C-alpha cells in the first residue's frame, strides 16, 4: 500500500509528460509512418534511383520512419515550449533524460534487428511468392494494435476515461476491417495501420484540446 | 520500546511532513522541474510551496536555481544527491516501521 502510494506519485511526471497528448502524437505519427510505407510500397518498387534488392526496400522504409519521427519530435517540442510549459510548468523526466540516449540506440538496434529477422524469415519461407494466409492472422491484428493503445492510455492517461471507449471503437473498427478488407496480409495491413494511426492521432488531438480548455493562459512574468 | 517503533522516531522530520513529502516524491521522479510544475502538481498555493521549498533547501535536500526566461524570472528545482539519499533512507525506514 505504502509502496503503491509512492509509486503512484513517482509516476506523475510520466503521466505529466502526456498531459498534452504529445506522447500519443509521437506514437500516432510512428504508426502513420508504417501506414505510409505500406501504402507507398508499390510506388517505392518503381523508383529507378533506388538500388535493387533488400537495400531498395529498407532505404525508403527507414527514410519514411525518420521523416515522421522528425516531424513528431518537432511538433512535440513546439507544443511543450509554447503551450504546456508556460501553462502548467516544465519537468524533465528523469528516466527519459537519463536513459534517453541509451533508449534511442536500443530502439534503433531493436528496429534494425527485427527488420533483418523478419526479412530473413519471409525470404526463407518464400512468403513473397506464396501469399499464403490463414484467417486467424486477420483477427490477431486486433489485439496486436488495440492492446498497446489500451495499455499506454490506462497507464499514462488515467484521468481520461473516454479513452477506454476509444480503445473499444478501435477494436470494433479493426474487426470490421478484418471482416471486410479484401486481399492478403499485405493489402490488409494498409487499412489496419492507417486506422490505428488515425485513432492514436485523434486521441492525441482531443487530449490536447481538453488540456488547453482546462488550463489557463499564463500571465506574462508570473511564476 | 521495540526496534520497529524506535525506527519511526528516527525518521527525518524535515521530510516527514505531508506537503514536503509530496514535493520530494515528485522531485525524486524528475531530473529538474520549475516552480509552476510543482504548483500545478501539488495544488498548493505559492506561499505554502515557497515555504516548504525554503525548508528543504535549508536542509540541503533541494537545489533552487533562479534563472530568467527572457525578461521574466524562472525558478528551477532539483533534488540534490544528499536529498536523494535522505529520501531513499526515509522510504526504507518508513517501510521497515509499518
């Protein structure tokens, strides 16, 4: 009980980090980057200046990811500096600051490693040629995309109960897509990723609007 | 007096005050923050918060840095190393006593 009380208070800075929805915005933009990669995949294949083979696949993928992550970082900085810090104050999250560089490199390594493994598995199984698919994979996508959102918002946005309904709406939308979308997994991944990204981004925008409505514009010079 | 109860009397009295305990717990989870952040999170008034911070600064638990953001004053706050050790020690003793 005592430990929980301290832990709850110690979690406040992490919750505060997403008080303006910027953490959800970053997540939404990352999922959107994957959606754009999936949507533009046929276009990337036709670009003559890209090298053939795996490099031609990875360069546009990482390029798009970096672009969206850059946009996310800039938007986050702008919101924090111009809206959040003047209204409710500045706090540098200890974990993010202390482990920031290490976490960044770990994320890069995990992304690169999982990409290499997934590519190797796909090539070994001959997936590009076979296009085989089982029906259960369509439905596995629902918890795969809803669970991170539900977990993230329940932990870092506990004051916004409406996000539970949004998670339910996300699950219902993904179920509809799984039932109705034609084609194989590749074709299915496009609407799934786009819909998930839109849910994250909508959640971020509504959180920011609620934050602005519930906080006062700062008086210049007042601490 | 048994050892468990005696530990309660050994608690740091500067920290063992609800307002200051909330401040220290919040500060222990951040690298640094400003006065406005603590006002928002603790919902104390400015006078009460200033009083607690002065007391914590006197005890060497908190470092207060007065800076400027543009033309306006901006107060940055952080836990000192001694403050982190004292807070960890306080938590340990309180846990052992209860």
